[in-house]
C-alpha cells in the first residue's frame, strides 16, 4: 500500500538555508507530519519540527505545505498525487529558528498587551449567562493558537514594520471575544483601533481561509469590532445583551 | 567549558499543563517569585487535548449531587485503592476551582438557568462534568494561561517588567533535580530546546507537574511530552512512586488509519448516547457488567435508553461503566472474533442523535474523524479500541500539601499518585489538576518561605556531563530505534492484560534496553535537535517502564488498570497494599526496588458513606465497620 513520496523540506538556521530533497515512504492514512517524523527516524535525526498532540488540538505544527499555511498533522498525504513533490517550509511571517521551527514570540508579546477579562464585582459561582449570549465568544475560544492566521495576514506577512502596531487577526479576535463576553465590564474598543491596529485590516478574509478551527475570524470578530469602534452596536447578540442590561460598559480600558 | 545561565527563584514549577499553571498561579498569589518550565510552548501542554470535561459536584443539573456522592463514585471507580484523603479533598474543593476559572474568564456551556452545564460520564452517578463542547482541556489551559498573563500585567504595572514575579520558560527541558548535602532540593538543571544551552535555577521548592508516561507504549492517546520525566526525576532524586502498575487503557481510541491509531475518541460520545456494538450488531456491554456494579447498571437496552431521559428512575447503560471494564470488554470481543474490520469494535452515535446534534455536541470528534479517517460520524459508526491513556501511579505525596517524601519536592496532576486508585474516572483529572495544583503551589510557597539553599557545583557538573554524554559517544545506536523497541515491548508484554511469564520477559528486555539507552549517540549541533532530546528522554522512559513492569509482576490480583490473566480476581488483602518504587542507589544506573506498604485505614465518617454490603466486596473482614452502625 505504501509508496515513496518526494519531499522538499526547508533546512537551515540563523537566516540561512535551502530546500533539500528527500524520498520518504508513505503509508495509507498518513499525514505530512508522519512523513516528517519518518525522515527524522531514518535519514535526518536532527530535523527540527514542532508538534505535540498530532490531533489538531494544540496548534504546534504550523508550517506551509506547497505554500499553503497548514497544520502538518491535519494534512493528509492522500490530498496529493503520488508523483507530486510535497514542499514543506516554515511559516514565513516569523523568524526561522531551525528548519521548520519558527520564533513565534511576536504572538506572545501581543497577547500580553490585551487587557485581561474583567468580571467586575461578580463573585465566583454567581455568574449567570445564557448559552446564546456566550456562543460568540465561545467560537473565538476554539482558537488553538496555531498562529496561521497571523502568518497569513498580508499586513505583517511581508511587512516587518507593521508588526509593532498590529496585533494580527488572532489578537484582534481576542479583543472581540472579550468585548462580546457577556460578563466582561472593560471597554477595549478604542485600543483595538489605536494600539492593536484594527484599522489596518481591510477584511480580505485570508485569515479566515486558513483557520484550521474554521473560525469565521473576519465576519464574526473583525467586522463586528470595526462596527463597534465606529459606535454602531451592530452585533445582534450583544445588542440584545446590552438592552437587557447584561453588559455594563465602564470607561475606556488602556492597553495592558 | 560550556556556558550555563544561572537564575534564582522562590518556586520552580516543572510543567505548564493544568496542574503546573494552577500551582504557579497560587505560588505567585502567595507572593513568591515563580518560574514555570515547559517542554512545549506556553499554552500547548498535553492538557489541551482533554475533551470531555472537569468533574465537580456543583449540582447544577441534578441538585442531589454533592461532594459525598462524588467521593463515593471516585472510590468505587478506583476500586478503593485510592488515597481516600485525596479523594475527599478533591470532591470537596473541585466546585470552587471550577467557579474560580469562570471568574478568570472561562466560558463553559450553560444550563437553561444560565449556570455551568454538566454532562454525564462513566462512573459518575449524576451529570457532573463542566464542559465546553468537547474541548474542555483547551478552555482550562487557555484560561489559566490568560490568568497568568493578567498577573504578569499587574507586575508590569508595578515593576515595569512582565516577568518580574512570574516567568514562563517555554521549550525548556529539565533533566535533573539538584540536591544539596543535606538532601534537600536546591535547584533544577535544564536545557533550552531552541539553543541547546543549559540553565541552572536555584530554588528551595520544586513542583513537579509533568504529566504522564504514555510514550513508553506503542498505542497511546498521549503526546511526545509524556515520557515520564517527572516520575523519573523524582526517583532519581530519591523520592518514591506508588502503584505504578495501574495504567489506564481508555476503551475508545481510533484504530484506523494506522498513523492515528491510539488517538482518543472522547467518552462524551457514550455520555451523550453513543453505544458499542460488535460485528454481529449486538450491544455487548450488557454481557460484561461485573458483580460489584450489578445493582447500578441497566440490564436491558430499553432501561438503558430511558436513563438518558429519566436518570432518577432508571439505571444507567453499561456503556458507561468505568473505563477499565469497558476496555477489557472490547478486548474480549475482538479476541472472540467479533471485532470490526480494523481490529476494534463499533461505536455508534449516528443512529442515536440527529446529525446536527452530533455536530453541536461533539464538534471535535466530527472534525477528527472527517479529517483523519474519512468517516462521517453523523452517518456511520466509528471503529474504536483500547489505547494507553493515563497513569494512575505516581509520586507519593502528602494529600494536604502535595509534598513528596524529600524536602522541597512537591507533585501535582498526573505525575502524582494515589488520588485515582486503580482506575481514574473520566473528568476527575482536570479537576484533580486544579485542586492539587493549587495545594502544591501553596505548599511550595509556604516551604520556600522557610528555607534557603545553594547549589553545590558538583551537582551541576554531573548533570551537565550526563546531558552531553550522547554527543561524546561515537557510533552508538540511533535513539529512535531504541524507542520503537521499548514501545513495542511495553505494548506486547505489559499491556492491558498481563501474565507472569510475559512480565518477567519484559523486565529482562528492559534491562537490555537500559544498556542500549546508555549507549545511544547523536551528532550535530545542540540547537533544536530532536534526536538529542529523545536520547535524554529515553533514560526516563526506561526507568518508569521498569517500575510499571516490576510492580505489575508483584501485584497478584486484578484491579482497575491492572489486569492479571493468571490472577483474575480482586483480592481484599491486596487492596490494603500500596506498591512503592524507589531507586536502590541514586544515579541512572541504580535499579528499581519495590516495597509493599500498608494503606492507612479510611476515616470513620468516610467509610460511613458506604453500605456495609458494598464494602464487603472490597475490604477484608477486619476492616469492615462494626455491624451496629
Ligand atoms: C486525548 C486526551 C483526552 C483527555 N480528556 C480528559 C477529560 O475530558 N477529562 C479529564 O479530566 N481528563 C482528561 N484527560 C487526562 C488529562 O488531560 C491529563 O491527565 C491532564 O491534562 C494532565 O495534566 P498535567 O497538568 O498533569 O500535565 P500536562 O498537561 O500533561 O502537562 C505536562 C507539562 O509538563 C511539561 N514537562 C514534562 N516533562 C518536562 C521536563 N522534563 N521539563 C520541563 N517540562 C516538562 C510538559 O511540557 C507540559 O507542559 C485526557 C487525556 C488525553 C490524552
Ligand atoms: S481579514 Fe483582516 S486580519 Fe484577516 S487576513 Fe485580511 S487583513 Fe488580515
Ligand atoms: S484563529 Fe484560527 S488560525 Fe488563528 S491562531 Fe486561532 S486557530 Fe489558528
Ligand atoms: S501537533 Fe498539535 S496541532 Fe498538529
């Protein structure tokens, strides 16, 4: 059942490297990560790759397969022709540490700047929220932090200079998640615009296209955030929430 | 001379899963300067994979639930091998730990009243698992991660530095705990995966929260992180492990395609109505209800089905028996030739729920089968079989403070032992992480306030020499080959059903593997070198495997996650016995020594929570409460 697949894998570190050709055995049902692991176990024991769950749950194994940002553990070999060369390269937006492993610290820095959840005076055990009111934020909390969306977004993909002022779709969505959380009392609309660069986003939806969790980042998080920023309470769920007094918005919250 | 970075912290937590993060939060809240070390990136520890939920008797769905009922279920599930004090603390404190998560921003699924919803799971009398669809572990990790960020934001406001009091060392692996001349913990030795550079952190208090050991087995639901590091680090530092023979094989792992064999299929599938069938289309679990559980499970399909609607007046279906029972039943069906085409049995949710309900309640399972196996679970049954999932055995700890038996060492989460007895109930791990993570953080902080330490240079040199050894050896074996053989050995000889001769064979094979591990070699640089990482992990896997095999040979009975073909019955005499592993002499070439240790009798008020008739199934005559009460 197995066959020999042709692979080209980026090898290198410290800003230098090249695509190297390999031939590797592939068996029924395998994914790209299996092939990479077989390479490690046979001819390239030092091939660096980040992974953890091998089940699409941890968001560690992000890379670009034939130029497309993907989780290697969820990319089945059967999606390629047997004679096709499969090219695996590291995420382009982040500096390469070695081979397929990139330095994703940009993402952790941005995460630290988003003001945390603020539940106000409600005591643990006393939160009461309806399922319909939490569903929006729950969708965003499915995020496995693979950072493929941030890798893809053209605002920073080839524009290092924008990184400082742009948190990327992942963390703009985090802002949206907190804004739509029925029990959160902070107001992050102003900083979304001023500090996290919501205005850079021109809703191309490329982030949504690559999200392995199929989160509708652009439609459900970014566009509603833009509308909130201009003060139009558009999102019907939250509009309802604010009508029935669930959402108490205090004064503007500064960047953390 | 290789350069070493040197740092000082009050408390060092090894592990960034639920237990580690909760411990670190607590230590920081107690004012301690705290470091978290993790092999993977922040937010990606194994806990993210947990699906079904976290068990806590909040009574949101069935108001009859309370800590006593939860305690009873936990003891029954563990077949009374549990450390009862841990089971008690766990049952009492779990609700507060869940509510606290909500106050930190977690968003659980809701009941109609707007409270946290709770779902049914095997062995739990009432719906008890707080959950978010089937990605509860992700919610738990993300919430703790975000709580840590919020504490770092506070520190930033106060000190101008996010890392002032709480710092995460991601992708960093600890290879040794360091001890001073008095035998106290005084620090840890680690390498940074990215660069291969070494770090020594001086600290009086270390919390082990390193998770489990599944990567020593071939078919497992566990990730690469599960190489038993914490278990081995504890042993090497002179601490003890208890009941390492009890390993949970989850009944439902994927069996096809081969590359995903072992990946978990959550128990929520059965909690939400899914049923197990053999190749004759029969719901075989009705044939496998053991005597101790006869009164609590339905005897007909009709009754089992009614239970989902009316749990107060019907008994639960046997698909929801504790995991050890279901795993053995599946094993027997397959052996009897009634398995599915790829060597499992069928798990059917398609004929039980409408497609949209399946997608709503089990989104990750739907996704996982579609992407990885081309199976649409809303239309066809899944094929499933047992997979190595969880180790109940672990570091012997004091229940209240999580302190191990050497000064300065604490342990919480899967790496600790005792809480779950011989079999863990689903959902009891996530709550265990929070309850004992918090206690360990508190215990470590308290201890750190009283003790100061200095790291002796000799300890550092020895640790460094050990870490560099695979580079010094030339022409040694490839670590991947040795790992594969270890996994095969454990799978074949120390798996779900065990026998004396096979266990003896395993112990012999492990002795040889240990020699081979001492001889693996790697070449190249030290920056992000997975071959080197594995070479170092192998020491831990072999050590821990030896504990499992030796304890499995010693315990001559079958109980929970330890099934002996040659001793199929549960023995009240053995129930009283904890098997304790230590290293006979410190250092990687010490050998594992086993001791039998009598369990402390259960406190009277706790034993009073059970009917005497039930206790008779587990306890010896002498342990039973006198008849008049
Ligand atoms: C697929 C799956 C589903 C599950 N579902 C459920 C469920 O629904 N409910 C439930 O209660 N339980 C569930 N469990 C069990 C539960 O998830 C685990 O037992 C639990 O998450 C373990 O958490 P932990 O904090 O002990 O360790 P982990 O989350 O495993 O974290 C271990 C940490 O230690 C670090 N580490 C290990 N060794 C070293 C070292 N040498 N140096 C530095 N760092 C190290 C790792 O990098 C990691 O950060 C599930 C398990 C699996 C595999
Ligand atoms: S929609 Fe916005 S955030 Fe997403 S990729 Fe396009 S520009 Fe970037
Ligand atoms: S939103 Fe989607 S693509 Fe972006 S980090 Fe989260 S899971 Fe990945
Ligand atoms: S390894 Fe976890 S998402 Fe791929």
